[in-house]
C-alpha cells in the first residue's frame, strides 16, 4: 500500500464522496446491528443483551465464539457511541478508501480493529466479566492513517477550532495514553492505543514486506527460468551427440561404430528419454 505524506498547506477539511462502497457497507452493518441490539433488549434484564453477549468480545466466551474479535467492531453501547464512531469513519475513511480502494481499505480497517481487540483480549484474560464492544479501535486506526497521509490538512475540532490533522492525532494519542492510566474507566483506552500502534506499523512496513515478497517471487521465477534454460541447453547438446552418431550409422552402419560411440548412443538416448518422461 503506497501513500503520500504531505498535502498542500491550504487544504481545508475533507472532500470525500458522499458514501464510498466500503464505508457504506460498514455504516449500514453497524446501524442494522445497533437496531437489532435495541430490539432484542429485554426491559426485565437491562444489564444483559443477547446481541452483545453473542457478538461482543469477552475472554469468557471467545471460545467457542471465535468470531467475537471480528464482530465486536459492530456492537455499540448507545446512539452517541455508534453515531460518533460512524461519523468519524465516514469523515476520514471516505477519502482513504477513494485513494486505496475498497479491498485495501477494508484490510487496514479490520487489521487495526481485530488486532486491537486481540491485544485487549490478552490483557483481560482474567477479567471474565468484561466485554469489549465498538468500532473505536478501528476508527483510531483510520485517524492515524489520515494523519500520516495528510499531516498538514486542516480540520475543525468540534466544528469550531481549526487544527492540522497531525496535531489532532498527536493530541488524541497523548490523551488516550493519559486516560489509559485510569483502570476504572468503562472506555478501553488501551484498545485505541493498540490500534494506533498496529496502524503505524502496518502503514510504515506493509509495503516493504510487499517489496520483499515481490523480490522473493522474482528470484524464484528467475531461478526456475535459469534451471529450465540449463536443462534445454543440456538436452540440445545430448541431441547433437545423438544426431552425429546417427549420421555416422547412416554412412557406415551400426557395426561401424566404435565401442565408445555405442555406449554414448545408449547412455545419451536413455537420458533424453528420461527428460521427456519428466516433462
């Protein structure tokens, strides 16, 4: 995945399409599941919801519900939770998808989201009563990517205060780090930080791994062509030896061959036959 690091100093806010394809799918899925969560809520049991129990990420239920590190991204606590996550996803993710394409965007989104969830899971193996829910981790990954691609792009914080994206990302990361010290908060700040770290490593080094994989495939391909060329050269040389002996047979007959020539004809013919069998 290639990406640019700078945008023009005068660029303001964002210019995404209304809804790119992946953004439309993600927001639609989040809204549908949020509505299902509301519908499935039993007033008699306000602290239990079957949708959250089934799809939220919990160390006590992740086995055998192995889909939870993926599906927790679509579960939200309340309207404001889902609204702000989807708004930020649309605001910053639309332009990223326009540049990267749907496949690359979704790969990055779920890499940061699922990766952050797994980090949270490892750190909360002993907290069986805790459940992780929400797309905030993946959204923080999107914010980081936007900041790395357009560090000098200006956005409006709370729609009022202009700030460059790079400073906004720095401020959010610093805030999350400080808030992560509060172990009593019901917001998983460690998930946000994990997504930022995973996103940074992904964006910095993923394209290098692609180049390495390309170099390996190129080397293997070239090696295979070299081996094939050597095989063809050897086969042509053997065929030339056989042709010379056959020409002599046509001229003087088989009995006119020397013992060495007969042995060469026999051995060379067998080699050519074996090569054809392998092909």
